[in-house]
C-alpha cells in the first residue's frame, strides 16, 4: 500500500492530538497474514534505534517502510540504511502511526517518550518492539500494559537478555533448585556515567541546530534551555528524563533476577536506597553511585549496587547450596557440575527465544509468545522505579505489588512523572 498523502497526514495530525485513532478506524485491527512481510516503522533512530532497525532488517520477513526522528541527521542516515525515499521519513511519530501500511513499530525514543509513543501505537493497531524501561514511571508502564491488552497488540520489550542462552540456563538452574534454596540476588551495574561527546553537563545554553526539532524532542518533559549536552544518548544522566544506571542497566539485570527467581508477576514489597551520590554541579544529576536493597514477600533479598568492577556487572543468584552468575555470554557457578547438569523432563523449562528481534517477528506473524511481554517488562521496570524513588526521598519504603502503590503518600506522588499538558496520559 502507498502511504497516505501529505494532505491527509496534516489533517490527521490536526485532529489526533497526542494519541491516535483506534485500530479499527484504520482497518488494521487484525494480525498480519502469515506469508506477508511485516511492514515496520522505526521511531527514534539514535544508536540503539539504528541497531534495532538493522537487526530487524536482517530478518527476511521484515520490510522497513518508514523512519521517524526529531533529528534530521538521524532521519537521513536511517533512510539511507533502509533504502527509503524522503516521503517515507518523518519528524512527528503521529504521522507514521496514521499510515495504514504500517504493521509494527520499533520504539527507541528516550525513556520519557516511551509511554506516549507505545500507547499511541497500540491504539493505532500497531505491534511494538519497545525499548527498556517499559515506561519512565510506574503509572506510565501500567498505562502501556492496558493499551497493549485492550488493543490486542504484541509488545516485545528490549530486555534482550531473555533471549540469551546462558542467561536462560542460569535462570533454569535457579528455578529448579540446582543451587538449593534461593536466598539472595546480587546485581552489579556501572557507576560513573559513560558520557558521550566530551560533555561535562555544565555547558552553556546555545542555539538549537536547524536540523533538530528540540521542542518535539522535549515533548512531555518540561521546557528547558537547549544544550547539546542534554540530548540524545546523554539524556539518561539528567534525572527528570531518566535515573541513570538504575534503569539503564537495572532494567536488564533486575529483569534477569525476576526471571530466575520466578517472580515475573510481582515486585519487591520493601526497598531501601543508600550510599546515593550525585554530581555536585551541572545538569547531570541522576544518581551516579548507589546501593539499593529489595525484599520480596517470599523473603528473597536483592541488592543492586554500582561498581567500577566490570567483572561484577551482571546478576548473581546465591542459594543455600551454591551460586550462579550470568551476564550476556558469561555463565559461572560455584561448582561446574551445576552448569553441566542436564535438566530433567520434570524440571521447569523456561520460554526459549534464540534471537530477541526474530522472536518479535515470529509473534507478530503467529500472534504467539514473546520473551519480554509488557507485563513482564512492567514488573522489572517497577523494581527499578521504586529504587529510584527511595533514592530520591532518602528513606526506606514499603510497596504493594498488586496495587502498585506505596504505603507512603509522599512516595506515591512519584508514581508518574510530571508531563506537559499536551502529552499527559491517564495515570
């Protein structure tokens, strides 16, 4: 199918507001035909977004039909990679979602944009490969889950370690008692920010480049003076956009912790963040070092800590009879026999995905299962967010996983981030 004409796109934007008309209105509420190409639009094309686009393009069943980014240089580069003409490049994601020839969306916008794009895509009848964390707050993530469920969409969150062989092997051995009774999980993440571009966070404001729509980049976030140090990769070090490594790496490793502990359907009931340190000047004010302790209703304790020891970056399960450590292609244990043991037929066998992006395409075509569903991703992201809130308030907190609320009303004020009126979502 051909994309909508420029006139119809303008009319659509004028009437659509921040969210999108229902899928039934666009005539694409059903699944993609099994033998069809999955027609993909890619929204957010910085480093992670371009990497995702290339990975999805590597699947012969995918055709990229549109790219969208507020940075014209990103758009141009992505269009060249995908072999698209100028008419298939966009600055405003709502124009992309108005196209009836888009089956699925790759969303790699900054964290504070995730919920707006994901909810709009689900309402427009598009399946989603959406980057982690699921939402930039607990309420935003829950709103994404509702939109995905109500519109019967497939969502694969970018917590790709669920598609790693060694991570799955570790989690299966924990789930089946190969290290005895699970007692504690240690999660190590980086400390000092990996800032790109030589910025310090103390740069003066400057004119907005002609190729960059800065107001659209800010979107739901507060209006702030422009500096290149604030944007693109480095947004994650600015607390109002993202809490640094607590969600950047925590979303991955706490997700592995939840999977191995068999707690995908819940979150901790207590959290306490200590040893929290920030930079003393500039806009990079996210926590740069921290220690966050969690306790689950089961009694399992999780400790996430920042460290410069790269060998400690990952997830370590500690049981009554041994331990297992895993991170991507790393798999170690207190006893090699734990790793050599072959699972019995009666053991728990976890969902197997050998490639995160292909698993998403499989599910779009079959309406089958993905490794990292919206609900799974919500629980992992929530674990990150309650740690962030404890760090922000400087006190321990009790949390109700079912209600997704704290016992502390001051903490409940942080269940959703402040958003500019035009982009507010229902909490």
